[in-house]
C-alpha cells in the first residue's frame, strides 16, 4: 500500500511540473522585405525593433527606407491591410562591411504576449560597403504586447 501511495505521489508531482521549454504557439509570418540598407542611406533608421499598426507609420518607414528604388530585381509587396495585419520590423546597427543579416526566425504567442526571436544568421565581413541589415514581416493583427528576444 505504501508503494502505491508513493507511486501516485511521484506521478502527481511529475504531472504537475511545468515545462520551462514551452514557447507558446507558433505564429505564421510573411516576409515583406529583408536585405541590407546600403550606400548613402544606412543609418536613416537607428538600430531598433518596431511594431507598426497603421498606414501612416508604415508609409513613413517606407519613405525612410526608399525601398522601391533599392529593389534591384523585385519590388516587394508593400500593401498591408492594417485591419487584418500588423508589421514587425527589426533593424541592425550600421555595419562597416557587408554580408551581415538580421533575421526574424520565429514568432510565438502566449496568453498575454507575442515573442519575436531575432538572430544574426550571417556574420558579415564580406564586402567593403557600409550596410544596415533589416527584416520586415507581417503577422495577423493582435492587441498583445510584442517582446523581442
């Protein structure tokens, strides 16, 4: 009988432990644009993480980036329906050489927040041009707080 009680106690203890690796549920995101801001225009936007929820702020960012003239091969789809989506943008610091990246690799949500995982997948030092990597994505609109990690 003692063994049964001990077994049940241990089973309940392990079953009630929380999983520290629970990152929440994944949120799908679509990349709008990812590249280096280079040449004469790096630094027009400081190193930052942005959440854009309206057309006015989005237009201001697009003007600063001058995306249309920098799109050498393809023009990104910059049309965002802000009644359905919000934009997440990350900007790295200005770099003295090319080949760096800043990457939104994962977005998850919990009950009260959205977590954006930002990494630097390319480590740079490839070209002799001043650059500023950035990554811009859109996700479904939410009122949750956005946290960058």
